[in-house]
């Protein structure tokens, strides 16, 4: 066992040969390097598999009750300053290592096929391998300085991955937005690290925890300064894990390839902030104001992420806001001190969300084979629907991931989310009500994504597409008109009667039109308006086996990952593997690790949360299910909506909800106006002051000197008597003035 821990330092370096070899090969022998492109994918997967096996071995030792192991080496020693590098192996590290490696392997395996036709294939795997190495270095770091170094490397990799297709202006803008937003958090993190070094004189975690605790107990530190430093540390996690208000980069990060989205939103970048808070939780628990601040940010992120996901049309953006909301649950759990529940949900959410993102990538890949590469169309759920018979395996995997995220037993996220909801009732009833309400919203918007994507008839007549060419098609929206041809009410009625379809949302935000509202029920997806076209028929198809295999493996994780945290202890058999795994860390937090309960207590607690999730699913099914067979069943709803003032009131409510959700709560507009616009305006004013005032004074002195010199040139005549006269004249004037003021 000691031998295993002794060589754990090599973990971050194992993936590095791939990016180094690709870079050197492209410089020295580009033709040979490109011809062996599949070899680099195999090597990336192989090296990460080695780390996964090593991490599994470490995890087994942790579960069996091993102590925390730490090895450090002195790097710099100068008087009282010592900087050490090393690695720390504890339950948190082993959990993160398993998540990074297992999800990373699935994503790399999936990417081999997904990126096979991309010209940046080699660059993609170089970035991915370096990103994995940076994240592995981050989670094994033994002190704050080491974490900060790898923290910045992870940020650099995310910048490169999000802007992978940098020739697209929107992708280039997205990576810049992510970079700038995270720099705000990173600056706060750096200030927090320096602040705690000023207080404790150390960067090591254990020294940091012990010294800070002694300072608090002995009243040897200013509480305001201590709270400020701890809050600054948390600001770094806020940006990295897309918590409010530094979450704005997350949906735009979807401009990268889908495997990158899966990796960023499941196991790497967004998990880094959660990891940092979990690592520093023994420090934060001694500062109640910071714990309250963490829980407050978590609950706000939960609610905002869920509401922003309600009206998104892009399938990846919907999942991105779902990630934001679920990370809010984890942050809430950490703020409440529920260390076990937070890490449990981190595990289950990682596998479920990786499954959903890779499933969405399979759908996008299928759509692109029909309409060509066009993110506005291939990722637009309004143009999907009816894909079940074309991609049945993807549909089944996506359905199971959706159920898991909704919290339906016995899938993985049910166990962890239910535990967070139960703990929230003990912490704050207000927070618990918001968290439970958001659980219902989660079920609603996730089933909305599923129904719009897979159920009903095709929302696009694929006979209108031939290769990469797309022809015009009709679309209607309950939010207004879109497309080159407007849809009149009689056309909509005939469409409904013929059981055909049209798209749901428009590309921009419009007020709801009364004539459309009179005919369509709210949030209703109608089926396709067929346009006669004799072009070659092309339809979506299931992805290749190399893309489906990772989906099936992640399905197994989604089904059974929750079993490690089943909180039961019967007949001397402890089913709660996770608590045994986390025992050293829980003891460090001075927390109670006994979370076992009987079946009656568990069922009582679960009924409420499951009922909320089922209600959300029911509402989504009611509003978004296909109407080709049962439109008449909603006559009472339509009659209620169309009743004068009630209809107007309903329209106003729907407009407010839609505009809030689709426009992301207007937070981006606020930042654009206040920060971007304000900074630009300030820069323009400073530029004006510099050019007109600063440069004006300098230029004015020069011009004045020129004219004075020119004037004096003509005064001088070369006669000494004239100079003496002027001299005496000015001296006399000076003496008179002096005498006058002196006598006053």
C-alpha cells in the first residue's frame, strides 16, 4: 500500500506524452504525424486508463480505511519563506481521480468518431490530454500555490477547448468571455491565498486549518479581514463552477464541440470550483458568515439555473443551465456542511450529465448528416422531434439520464438529490422550499428537452434537405412569426387537422400574438407542415458503435452509481460505502458520519421529493407531448385560455416567464450595459482627457514658448541702453507692487 502511494506523484504526468508528441511531430514530421492520427486517440485513452486503474486501487485502499497520505518536497527555501510541492491522497482526491479518468475515457473514446472528419483532430486530442493532465494535477495538489498553478492551466485549456473552432466569430467570442469571467474569480482567489499566507505564514492545507482555528479561538485575528479572505477564496470557485453572478460564460461555452462540453460540464472545469470548496471546507466551517454566503450563492444558482433552462431552444444550452442548477445543489450542500451529500451528488451528477451531453452529441451528429453543419439548426430542439425511430439507442440512454437528473428512483441522482433536500429542511425551511420547487422545475425542463427532441413527429421534413443544402420550411411560434413565409390561422388549423407539424420557437424574442394564442395552447409543439419536394430523401440515423459504447457504459454508471451511497445498515451489513470512503475527511470536519436510516424513514422522506419530480414530469408531458392523437382533449384548456381577460392575463404571464428565461434573466444585458459599456465609456473619457487635457497642456506650453520666443526676437535690438531701461522699468514696477501690498 505504501508502495502504491509512493508513486502517486506520477499521476499528473502520465497524459503529457500525447500533447508533447503531437506538438513535436507536427513541427518535425507533420505528414507522418497526421497519417497516424488514430494512434494518438488510442494512446490518449490508454494512458488515461492506466491512471484510472491506479486511481481505483487508491480508492479501494481509502474505502478499506487507509489514512490520509501526503508527500512534499521543498522547492524554495529563503529565510522564513518555504515553498513546497507535493501531492495529497485522501478520499476527496480519490473520488475526483475516478471521476476525471472514467468520464475522460468515455469522452475520448466518443470523440474519436465524433471528431473524425474535423481538420483539427490532432489538436483536439492534444488539448484534451493536456486538460486532463492539468485537472489531475489540480486534485492531487497539496497546497494552495500548487492548486493555483494548475487552476490557471485548467483555465487555459478551457479557453482553448471552448474556442476550438476559433474561425467562427461566435466561438472566439465565447472563449474570450469564459476567459475574462474566470479571470475575475482567479484574481479573487489569488488575493485570498495571499491574505491567508499573511495570517498563517503557510500555504499547506493542514497548517492553514490548524493555525486559523487557533487564531479564531484565541481572538488573534480580525474577524472582518478573515471573512474577507475566505470570501475571496470562494470567489474563485464561484467563477470556475459557474455560480451566480459569474455564471454567464457557461452557456456560451457550448460553442465548442460536444465532447468538450461533456468533459467541461461533467468532470473537469466546473468540478474544479466544487473541489476547491470541498478541500477548504474545514477552513470555511470555522467562519459561519462564509458558510452562510456559500449556501446563499448555492440556492440562488439553483433557482436561476432552472428558470433560465425553461425556454432555451438549443439542446446544449438547456443542459448547460441544468449543470449550473445542479452545481448549485452541490454548493448548497457544502454551505450547509453536508459534505457527504455534496460529494455524492457530484459523483451521480457527473455520470448522468456526461450521458446527457454525449447523447445530445449523438442527436446533433445525426441531424448534421441531414442538414449539414449548422449549429443553429442541428442543435435547435424546435427542428427536432420524432427522432425515436431513427436513434432508438440514443433515445433510451438520454431518457435514462433524464430520469436520473429528475430524481426518479432507483437511478443515481435520486439518492444524492434526495439527501440534499432532506438536509436543507434541517438547515433552512426557506432554502428547502426553493430547493424542492427547483426539483420540480428540473423535472419539467428536462422532460421538455426529451419530449421536444425525441417524441412526436419530425418537426422538419427531411426530404427538403439534400446533403448540406437546406430548403425553406414553414414554422410557427407561439411567440411570434419566423421564417420567410408567415403562417395564417387557417393554415395552422388545417395543419392541426392533418396532424402535421411546425416548429415551436422563433429565433428572436417577440411578444406573443393574440391570433396565434387563440389557436395554440401554451408551450405546445405541433407537428410538421409537409412541403412537397422531390429531392433525395435523407433521414437521421443512429451513431456508430464507437459513439454508442460510451453511452451504454455511462448508462450503467447512471443506473448503479447511486448504490455506493445507499444510507442503510441492516443485520450488521453496511450498505453505505460512501460514508466509509469519506470517513477520514468527515473526521477532519468533526462531523457525524453516521447517515444510516431504516426503510420506513427513507420512504417517508423520499415520497415528497419524488412526488414533486413526477408533478414536473406530468406538467411537461401535458404541455409538450405530441398532439397528433389527442388535441381535442385539451378543449377545456383552450377554452379557458381564450376567455377575454383570463386569456390576456395568461399571455402576460407566459410572456414574462419566457422573456425572463430566454433572455437569461437579462443578466448578460446588465453586464453588457454596466460593465462592458461602462468600461468602454470610461475608456473614451480617459482617452479624451489624455488627448485634450494632458496632451493639450504639453502642446500648449510648446506653442506658448514658440510665440513668446518669436515676440522677444523682435523686441531685442542689440542696444545695451535699451536693455538697462527695460530692466529698471520692470524692477520699479515690482518694487511698487511689493510696497503697495506690504503697506496693506
